[in-house]
């Protein structure tokens, strides 16, 4: 199950997941983040239809963060979130909202469903608040977010997803649920250049769409040199346990309840760097070439 806010990098990650033979996607939930939840949901449905997987249910989620306002990234991903136009989706979302969909799916399949969160953690925080202990039923939880011991990309201290809803990030990180966190440090090591994208030869429709999205992203701003694979690397971590080496820590996230200094909202603070429920990448723990090979393989790029 994937919680997402497409966004170009979300779209690439979804195309990878849809092409992965070891993944059976039981559903997608959406949240505002890169764009408002309306465009994020339309993009999710459109990606599924373009990939021939309109059978996968989509549940619409958070419109607002737990506290504050979302920091949309239209300047990064375009006004509607995607840099290549897709036909308007014909399918509709599930009748249940994201939190209920997550709860029902996890309760019906205890210990069997991996949850991958690619956007702000609002849906997960509301699930854990409204249905305590249900998140513990997930087989594994992967989260893209945070900046642990490295600069952020929204502020000097904070990564975009955690900055967008720092209270949700804190509630999830402090929940005690074992989480594998793909933060800014490993993500900055894995990227594609414009030449990489222009040289790609796709053998699948998913790969063709990924190439169009990435080409559009580079065309949007000719000064861009690298597309960092934030969400795709999170998929890599879920698929290949050997691609990244992790260490276990205890963390908290600064938010409006823990600090009045808004410039620190979304900052990750490690409380114990020897043990804890949060797995973060070791400083030089990413096998960059293996990660890029898997990304290209799942996209059908030669």
C-alpha cells in the first residue's frame, strides 16, 4: 500500500512499483503535499490508467495538515504536479477515505502489508491517532522524509515532507512503530542527469512515461542539472534490502508544539544514536550503482 502526493518523483516511484514483479499493490492513498489533494488524486488515478492498472483502488486522504498549512511545491513539479500531460482519469476514488482504507486493509491482512509513505505523514498520523495500534499491523513501514544530520531542502534544517506537516511527522516517528526512514542524506546520492534521461531507451510504456515526465521536468527549468530520486530510492529500499545499510536510532521531530521557532519546524533530532525503532541510512550506506540499476530495470530502461 502506497501513500502518495504526485509530484514527478512520486510518479516515477509509482511506475516502478507497478512494474515490480515482487510487488502486489493492494491500494493507493493520497495526500496533499507537492500539490493540493485534488490534483494529487487525479494524478494518481491518471498514472494507474496510463499503466493499465485502473483496477487498483485509490482512497483520497488529507486536505489539510494536522496543524498549519501545506508547503506546496508547484515550482518544482508544475502547477498540476506532473510535467507531462496525462488524459483526465475516467475512474473514481474509493468510497472510503484514506484513513479508513488503511485501517481496513491492515486489519484484514495483519502482518502482511508493507506501507510506503512518499508524502507528508498526515494520513498515517491520523490513522495512528484514530485507530491506535493498527499501524503496528503493517509488515513493514517505509517513509520518505526528514533530514538526519544533513541540510534540508525546504529550510536549512527541514526536508519538504516533514516541513509540510511537522506535527504529523513527530506523531508517527514517536509512535514506536518500526520505520525505515529514507531521508535527505541517501537521496542526495542517487540522481539522474539530463543526459541520462535523454539517453534512456525504454522498452515498456511505464518507462516511456517516466522518460516523458523527467524530460518535461528538465525542460521546465533549463538550469536544472540533476533529478534526485527521493521517492524512487524509497521503492529501492523496499524492494532490495541490500541496496542501503541502516542503523537504528530514536528520534523526534521539532514542530509547533515542541518549539515556537518556525524555522526549526520539521527538524529531525536524534535522541539515541545506538538503538531505537527508526532505521536511517548509514552515512556511506547507499550502493548508488545498484540503486540506479534497479531503478532503470524497473522502468525498462536500457
